């Protein structure tokens, strides 16, 4: 970034005049020729279109560096604070948009320097759209799930009442059947006694005496 010469016309401006000049160039996007005329008319100084362009490019680079420094300071300040990632991302997107705009304004005939930032902004916008769609889908799913649950409440109340009044079931059996009803199990878990294999009578392994021949 080239510096302004010590004998530059712009070094003769007061701080208030420099602020006004930057307002013309950056906020009002005043053309160089009109800026030269305003400087002559309001400040009583002679300037050229080339010098105005040089001043604007110089200040644009300085302002971008200042914005980046502010963003870095904000990032350090928010680094240890929970829940601020979204706000920081939005701030960085705004900074990228501002920088891309400044680059495009400084070089309207050559947008190559601004293309990476433009692509970044488009990618960020696409991510934001996908995020919005996912959030909408989640809201719809939650609405349908809540509606279905409300429709099933009468059945659930009736089933709970039937279980409560069934004195033939133990508390564990009632719990198993309730789980089967809520979670769609095909059948309650088998009782403990059903899981124990039946015991067979022990086999007689004692030797069998051979048949004795008949007595004569």
C-alpha cells in the first residue's frame, strides 16, 4: 500500500475535512470528477482526478485493514463466550461483503480480486438457505408428531385404565405390556420362568445285568 506524499493535497485537510471527503467517496460513492469539484468549491483546494483515485485506494486499503483488525479483536473477545458463534459468523459475512464491494468499486473493470469473496458470500447464502429448509422440516415433523400423539391419547388412557384394573397381572407384567404398547414391541418380554429350560429326568446309566440262562 503506497503512502501519501508529504506534499499531497490531502495532507492539507483538517480531520473534519478528511472525514467529509471519505463520506463523499465511500458513503455517497461520489465520482472522482465531482469530488474534485467539491474539494475546490468547499475546501478551496485544487486537486486532480488521479490524486482523488489514489487517495481513495489508499484509504480503502487502510479501512479494510482496520475492519480486519476489529474483526480479529472481536473474535478474540468472543472466543471464550458460549453462544456467540452465529453472531461472529454474521459479522464476518458482513465484513466480506463490505470488502468485496470496496474491491469492486475500486476496480470496476477488473472483478478478479473480488471473485473469491463473492464466491464465499454465495456459498454462505446457500448454507443459510439449507439451514432454513432443515429448520422448517424439523418444525413440520414436530408438528405432525405432536398431532399424532394427541390423537393417540384416548387409546393410551384406555389401555392404562385396563392395565390398572387387571388384577391378574403383576406389576412387572403390566410394565412389560405398557412398554410393548408404547414402543411397538410385538409381544411383552417372556416371563422369567419361560426362559429357564425344562429339566429332564436323569438317565439311568447303571449297567444292566445280562439275561441269565434258564435253569435246567
